[in-house]
C-alpha cells in the first residue's frame, strides 16, 4: 500500500497555531473590519458606519488583551505568536485609527503627514519591541516594561474621534477648526496622532507591563 501523501503545507501551519494565536487573528480581523467601516462612512456619511469602525477597534483591543492572557495561562509563547501579534496590532491600532481619522475629516496635506507619521511610529515601535523583548525580559521570560507607549493605547484616539462624531464635530465641524500653514492645511486634531506616535517611539518613557 503506497504511503499517504504529505498534508498540504497550510494544514501544517494551522496545526502549529496555539489557542492564543486564533485570538490574535480575531484582533486582525477586527482591524480589517474597522478600516472597511471607515471606508463605508466616507461614502455613506452614516454614523452607524463610523461607530462600527470605532467599535471594531475596541473589539480588537479585547482580543489583544485576551491573546496575551491565554498565552500566559497556557504557557504558550512562540516567535510565530509574537509576529502575528505585531502584524495584527499594526492593522488594528495603527492603520485603522489613521483610516478613521481620515474619514472624520483629517484630509489636509499636513493631516496626511501626521497620519503617515503615526503609522510609521507604530511600525517602528513594534519592530523595536520584537528585537529587544529578550533583553527587556532580563531572562525572566516576561517583559518587565515597555519602552514608549504600547500601540494599543491608540484606542484613546479612537475614543476621541467617536466622541467628536457623537457631538457632530467631524468633517467641516472638527474640533479646533483648520489652520493654513504655508500652502497646506492642518486640522489641529491631527496633532493628537503626532503626539501618540511620538510617545510610542520614545526610549526614555518606560511603562511597567502588568
């Protein structure tokens, strides 16, 4: 009887997933949904789509918390899980908040730079964490503190945007109006994204990991 063929490689990859990894994928799925809802809002101007986008980011945050807790509970830590977590986080807490900010009315030229800066800071922060996690753990197997604010703290920006939408202060009614600086326009609200990005890449700011 001939030997059975090897299973397709994608089945082997799925078998390599830990329980926590599926929660990480839930985080990523919510991030993609948040971006799609933000795109729908641009077209429909329906606050249902706007709040759905914000809600997906909150759901992503819950998945992000749960995957870490499950990994610690089951003592399942892997390089694959760490990379999955970083990719999911940049979707849900980097690209998605920037997309919602754009949908809310941050569409001036300086706003674009602020949003791009924010996402690039998030990518840089996650990459730095991945290569320094071992040294930060000091051999204990667990990171004792974060250098810079963790990228999931961008849910605060999501909350600000959701509040602005609730108060009908999006689009042309954005808080603090719009400034013209040189040939380009800037909505001061975009500076919150600059602040968030800068705090993420800070090396002097240390936040204990709970």
